[in-house]
């Protein structure tokens, strides 16, 4: 029987419409191969939504997102909507709005290196060869969401006991928040190579000691088939550049995850290759890690691969179509191995006739499917 999925498409601003069109091409090819029908509904988010409705996350988009099986987003923002007026609506409010509305407490950021692009990384090819990891970052709690304050302290927090400014941020987790992020990480590991590193700072932080206990309890009770290792966050920062191949899934607190995922993203050396997923308990959202690239918008030269790999993640994590997702990953790898590049991936020795535009790169990937 033909399977059917409803996808809410949010092209957004800048290069968004150009790159999302390529992921639709790829999805249609997958649909034909796997007897699956993808129904698309397009809606407005970000700058274009402000222009057309006055709101960065209009009601029609909220309905589209809630009724879909998954949301595929490109990117939002651009100089047109940059304003110093604090009351003016901003495209990023659309992003924050949809993440909050869908209750997306998990961010997944995969990092995979491609042999063909080894020269784009600042690390030695023998260090990054074969890296295939994913960072599972808790997204709605931790240090970024705890109580904070800044105040003038008459009691003497300045130098030599004189009055001065004082500020604090707090890191707080509730048991259920750690339980649900741990489950997301173990589920991701079951769809991958079955290994999880839980990253914390348990030698210093009480939240980390609780985090560690809860992650182990969920592991022992529900996921004993997964190999679980604890690692301190400072050691992880070092291990990511020293020996990144040891990792499969890393799960961590919001701030730690923010920093580690930016560090890990540089293993690949190219922003145009990085996809991401945000998951909650309902509809999930998939998007590239890069922005709307207004500097190259409308020219047909943007790299669509991060967007196409976002669709790959959607197949894997929302539609349980791991074989189809693997097909996309292999097609991307094959196209790069053959030497095809978009402008941002071009190397000094890339022949001019191997530099492709957005649509031509999409076509090459489809041809490999
Ligand atoms: P950016 O990621 O849009 O661009 C940074 C650089 O990388 C630019 O030179 C751009 O041309 C290039 N680039 C990015 N994606 C590319 C692709 N697919 N192919 C080829 N080259 C690519 O970041 P920025 O310039 O800091 O921000 C531009 C706008 O995007 C801003 O309005 C920002 O707020 C917004 N933004 C949105 C998101 C999002 O929607 N999630 C994320 C980051 C930035």
C-alpha cells in the first residue's frame, strides 16, 4: 500500500525558495522509488511572512505546521528586515515562534565528513576521515533558560569590597527534561551505530550529577542494547578535534551543546553541507544549519545539499524510512566523489565545467537515486 506523508514547506527568505525546490525534487524521486506519496503544503515564515501578513509566524503557518507529519524549513532573515526599531517584527521571531509552538526540546546536528571535501577542513584528512556523529542538544532548558539577574550591589561586590555590579545566571533541570532528551538520544543511536556519549560536568555541577544518574537509569531500564559512555565536556571539546571518529551520538545540556555543535560543524569545513533537526513529542522541524545567504539569493548558485540532507533526516527520524535516507546520503557522496561542486565547495583544482548551480546539483543527486 502506498504510504502517504504530509509535509509543511517553509521556504522563507533569501536562497530559501531556491534550495527547498531541490529537496522537493529529491523527495519526489524517493517517493517514486519507495511507493510513498509526499503531499506538500507551502506556508510563509520570516521576512516574507512579515511583508505579506505583518506577522513572522502567521496563523495559517501555525495550522500548516500542526497538521503536517513534518515541517521542512529553509531559512529566514535578511537586511531588508534588519531594523533598529525594537517594536518592528523580526524574521527570527518566526523561528523562535515555531520552535516554541511545536515544543521542540531536542536539536539534532549531524556531522559527517566527505572524503572528496577533506581539503575544506582545517584538520588533517587522517583525523576527519570517516567521521559520522550527531549531537543531541537539549534546547529548551539548562543555562539559557534559568533565572538570571544583573544588579548594583551596595554590599560590595566591586574591587576591594566597594559597591559594584553583580550578575548571575542559573542552570536548572527537572527530571522529566533529562529523561526525554536521554530517550531522544538513545532512539537516535538505535537508528545509527548504537553508541551514546553523555556529556556533562559532573565533577563540578550538581545538575550534571543528576543528569548522569537519570541518563543511566533510562539506559538500564529501557535501552540496555545501547553502549553508554560518560564524558566530561572539557574533555569532549578536546576529543572532538583529536579523535572525532570515536563518536556516534553525543547528548548534552543546552549551552554545552551549542558550543560543541559549532565546534563539530567545523570538522566538515563547509556550512552548505550541514543539516539539523528539532524534535519534540509532536511534529518535528528540519532545516539546514546555515542562514538565508542574502548575498547570493536569486542567482541560482546556492548549495542545496544541507537542505537536501535536512529532508534525509526527515525521512530517518519522522517517517522511519532509513533505507531511503541512506540512499540520499550515498547519492550526495557519489556526486561529490565524481568531482561535482557548487561555488562554495569549489577548490583550486576544480575544473570550471564541474561547478554547478543549485538546480543542476539537485539534478545530479536525483540522477544517482
Ligand atoms: P548565512 O549562513 O546566511 O551566510 C554566511 C555565508 O555563507 C554567506 O557568505 C553565504 O553566502 C554563505 N552560505 C550560506 N549558506 C550557503 C549555501 N547553502 N550555499 C552557498 N553559500 C552559502 O549567515 P549570515 O550571513 O550570518 O546571515 C544571513 C541572514 O540569515 C541573516 O538575516 C540571519 O539572521 C539569517 N540566519 C538565519 C538562520 C535560520 O534561518 N536558521 C540561521 C542563521 C542566519
